[in-house]
C-alpha cells in the first residue's frame, strides 16, 4: 500500500517530520510512505488553479498514485499550520485527487495536549466537499511532550507511544484493506 504524506512543518528539526520518517522506516514492510514536498508549493492562487506551477502538477500526480494519505500536523496557535492548509487547498480543487482516499492523522507537540486542537480542526477540513478524505473515527495519534519521547536521531523511544502508534497504523491498514475495499 502506498501512502502519500503531508507534513505541516518545514522546520529542519521538526518532530512531525521526524515522526513520519520514523514511521516510513518502521512500517516499510507493510506500507510505502512517500513524503510530499509541500513546503515547495507557492501560496494557493485561484487564478492559477487551471494552469498551475509544475510542483502542483507533480504532487497532484503523486497523490493520484497513492492508495491513502497521511497528515502529520504541528499545532500552530490552536490550529494546523498555514503550510498544511495551503497544500490541502491546492489539492482540493480541479482534479479532486484526495476525494474518497483514506487518510490517517498524526501530530506531535511539546505541550501536554499533543496537537488536539489542530487535529480536531484538521478532521473538519478533511470533511470538506472538495477534500473528501475519509478518516477512521477514533484512530488518532496525539503525541504530547514529544521532546521526552524521541531521541536525537528521531527515533521514538517511549514504549507506550510506539505500541500505540503500531496499533493505530495496524487499524488503519486493516480498515483500508477490508472495510474500504
Ligand atoms: C507553536 N507551538 C504550539 N504548541 C501547542 O501545543 N499549541 C499551540 O497552539 C502552539 N502554537 C504555536 C504557534 C507557532 C507559530 C509556533 C511556531 C509554535 C509549539 C509547537 O508545538 C512546537 O514548535 C512544535 O515543535 C512544532 O512542530 P514541529 O515543527 O516540531 O513539527
């Protein structure tokens, strides 16, 4: 199964980026995670949507070729980052490449609540008509105090978090393979 991933932080040491890279490595036998370079997208401009820049066409194609989507969100001021919203807006138009694709949401923050506000908003955005990403209710990964749960190399070190992540990924893949087939 091929999963296209959007990461909402362009910070070099982003925990969310490290989390997706960790998942890419850990679950490589079951899923292939393609990290989309959404940080290269220009600001969405509706005037350009019918004849968009090359990077939009390239990412659109990679989404089309994927079986599922992964969204890794930081929490910025109680919401998702502008960068992630910008990417979702681009791919919610014209070809509607995300509609009816299953999507998994993860998020890590240094605060105790682990991106809960951002994830609630993200799930609402994913429900919008042109976005249309299907999410499995309750299958959530919220990693709070992430600075205590990952090492310098970007490995998740907290056993409970690893077990939890394993179960959420398992549920997601099972859902894609059975209920959605
Ligand atoms: C934050 N941060 C943050 N954290 C949180 O738990 N709730 C919040 O509302 C915010 N707001 C916020 C706004 C802005 C503009 C920044 C830059 C940061 C802290 C944030 O969780 C922390 O920087 C994470 O490390 C960001 O994710 P990455 O870049 O590590 O993936």
